[in-house]
């Protein structure tokens, strides 16, 4: 099913489809994060992935709250974008032998995921406001704030120690 199918006739349909897209994505991320934590050699990076797994589980509950507010059952739709990001990350990580370079690759992969989520949540918040779903905005904003904070922490970790260790 492509993004723009005959099932999407209205802006509200597009909003719901995008909500289902990020719901699927968050569920896929809960499967990817434990693997990333296991692969990380830097203890702070490993802890960061473990913490973000807990946050991602909360994001799923927040999305379920949004579905409930809309009077809908939570449901995901395939998200080729997140599947592609995760697949590409797995391929790159599997090619890296140096543990320090591996940690840098893991951060890059995690940030690709974060940036995708940030765009989705930003869009959903705007659309929810415009469509009159003001009751949904708070839960979406909580998720967006967590994603931005995680991206910031990954940047700090990369710039403060991971990247320099990978170069030396």
C-alpha cells in the first residue's frame, strides 16, 4: 500500500494513516533497540539505547492514547521508510569490525531513526491542531520532546567521545 492510496481521501484520512505509520515504526524500533544495545561497546551508548527502549514503549502507549481519543483501535500500517532505515543500519553495522567505528555507526543509525520520528511527530502535531484534534496534541508533543532529547544526547555522545575514539 503506497502512501497516497484511494483509502486516503481527506486530510483526516492522511492524519490517521500517518499515525498508523508512526505506530508501526515505534513497534519496529522496539525490536531494533535491544540489538543495538547488545552491539554497542561504549557503556554510555548501551545505556542510552536501553533507556530509549523504555521511552519507545511509552511512545507506543501515548500513540494508543491518541487512537483512543479518536475512537479507533490502535493499528499500524507498513512503513517502508523505517524498514529501510533499520535494514540499512543493520547492513552497515554488520560490515564494521572496529568496535569504536561500530559505536559511531550505531549512533548514525539511531539518529537516522530519530530524525524520521521527529519529522513524523512534527507533522502529526500540526495536522492534529489544524483538524481540531487538540486533545491528541499533548501525547504527540511528549513523544516529539523525547525524540528531540534523544537526538541531542546522541549528538553529545558522538561529539564528546565516540567519534574521536573511532578516528584514533
